[in-house]
């Protein structure tokens, strides 16, 4: 009898042991499988823009400056260009700045889990790290040529009035201006609005109304204009149709508009920092709408924060107010930055137009339908591959591209002398740490070119060749140092 009872006890013990082992094993498996999900949720919750968070403090005011460099294309044969010749360019630079980024007028919107703010860039010139700013530069006159070309779509009488007003204000002997870099980019060139002539006043009222970023009033009739002197968002003045003058590179204490962004990642694929509205609008009204177009859509962040755990196929979208569009670089594959595993991204403006690719015997057509809405009239009037037309965005006859037309239509390089595009010098790249959402290194490079056209009403511009004239390019860069890398490595992998 005792033996029988012992057998029953052993069986019960074994059952309990097996059941316990199964439970432990099941718990271990669940824990093993669930840990990545829990870990990801912890990371997502820790990276947020709620008041008091570490991320919020860094996001509100960057604790260190970015490096900001300008390279200018000096024109060496201006007289020959005015006679219809091919431009010869000489790159001059870098002119170096410290760039500080901060947000102000910050308002938390609890009901929407959002925060609204204005974003500001402040530049401090650093001649100790580059050129002095005293160097003489010859370039297309940034008011004469820009205004004359921008109004070619206006009626003939308007074009003639603008040409007359420009002649009375600037009394130009050339379509180009030679001045010191510091005067062109921040000290300013003279604008005399002292004449009572109606054509002059039609142009000068834009200055008087504060509609010209880069213009600073010296008195009631005289102004200084510079490419980095702008301090506010452009305002439209409708009394005279000469288009607003808004240069994408605005200057010290630049205000980039008012954003509303999400404070923390949520459902429906919404991520921390995602732009919900810009200047109180949930989408742009800049680009033409085509079937399924997304050019007016606000996608991604304001560019100063990226969500953690972003997969390469999702892109790293951000909205650029200066370009009136959202952009994402393309994932190029895995890399390492100071021993940290990361993803490498490269930016391209793509192919909105229809391009022929392949050999003469096997031609095919290449285009990117998502970019058709950046065309003035697809397919006949589209930006060249690798470029972006800024007329709808800024009202100026400018185009954006990578420096030296890197990754753009090679015919653009052939239109001028002095360009030599290379990936190492002119590519726009980002190294992104996926777990934390940290940008470890970034080289944000962008070139601005003038869409030159002959203007018959302006004698010095009557024989200009139609072409894309590179003006200057900028490089905004940041590389996290070894101390920050070690801190990041400890937080993620320790």
C-alpha cells in the first residue's frame, strides 16, 4: 500500500515539475519574444517633446552650433556673358559661420499632444575659420536680374515699367555687380528709392512695406539689401504685380515660420516631432495638384529631431520652409560611426521630368510620378533632373540643386565653365542611429542657381544666354564628438 502511495506521489511531483518547467519555459519564451517590443515602446516613450524631458531641452535650444559654410561662384567674364558668351566661374570660399538653432514663443497644446513654436537660426561669422569677407565677388545683380527675369511672364507694359524703375534706381552699367562678399551677403548694397517717378515707387513700395527680406531701411528713401540680411517672412503686396522678392537664404535671426508638431509618437504611424501644421495650415497651397500628388503634403519633422526606430523604407522625412516642400534622403545601407552601428542616407532631388535612358538602340523613359506636381506643366515644362524650380515657392527665378549640379542633368554642368561635381565634396549625406533616432553626422549641402533669360527691355540683359547660372552653395554640417558618442553608446548598449 505504501508503495502504491509513493508511486502516486512521484507521479504528482513529476507532473508539478513538468508543469512548472513548462510555465518557466513559456515565461522565458514570452519574455524573450516580448522584450524587443517592450524595449521599443520604452525608447519611443523616452524620446518625447513634453515639458521637462531631456529631448525637449535639447530640441528647444541646440547646446552647440552647427558649422555653416558658403561657397560663391565668382564670374570672371561678365562682359562676354552680356554679349551672349558662356559663363566662366571660379569658386570662392568657404565663408564660415557658427549657426545656432532655437525655438521661441513655444505653446503646448495638451488636447492634441502637440506643441507650436517659431524656429530661428542665428549666424555668427567666423573669419578665423575661413575667408575674411573682404574678397571681391562678381555675380548677377541680385535685384536687377532677379526682378527683370521674374517678370517676364507679365504683360509687356509691366515688363517695360519694371525695367524703367530698375534703370532709375540702379543706373546699371552691367547686369552684374562686383562687391565685397560681406556687402553682398550681410552688410548690404545700396538701394536708392529717392525718385518720385511712378516706376520707381512701384518697386520701392515693396521695400517700404517690409516685403523684401534682406532689406534694411536706413531712412525714408534709402535701404541696404543683402542675401543674408532678411529677418522675417515675406509679406505679399498686391498693388503692383512684380512678385515678392524672397531669397531662400535669409539671414541673422532668421524666422522660419510657425510650426505645430506632435510631442510623442502615437497611433496611425504618427511619430514624435511630426509636423501637423505650418503657419496654421495643415497642407501647403504652393504646388499644382495632380492625380494622387503629395507635393503640398507636410511630411516628417522640422528637421531638428527624428523619431527613433525609423526603418530605412520609411525614409527620414522633414519639411523645409525655404524650399516649400518635404524631403527625404534615400537609405544607402548600414555603416558605422565611431563604432556605433548606423544607417547612411543620401539626398537627391530626383527626376520630375521624362528622361531618356539606355542606348540609342534600347531607349526607355524614366520619371518619378510623385514629383510631377513640382512641374509647371507636366510633361512639357518640368525642372531638369536633380533640380527644383523655386518660382512658385519664393517668387524668384531660382533653382535648387546639389552643389556643382551633382546628380543632376549633365547638360547643366556643360552650360558653364568651372564646375566639377564629386560625391565627396558635393553630396548631401546623413548618418542616423536607428535605436535612439540620433543624427550622428550630417552634411546638408544645397546650391542656388539663377534661371537666366534674356530681357529685351534691359539693355545689359538683352543678349544673355538662357541657362542655369550657379550663384553659390551652402554646407550645413554637424558631427557628434567622441564624448557624446560614448555617452550615447552607454545609454543604448550598456
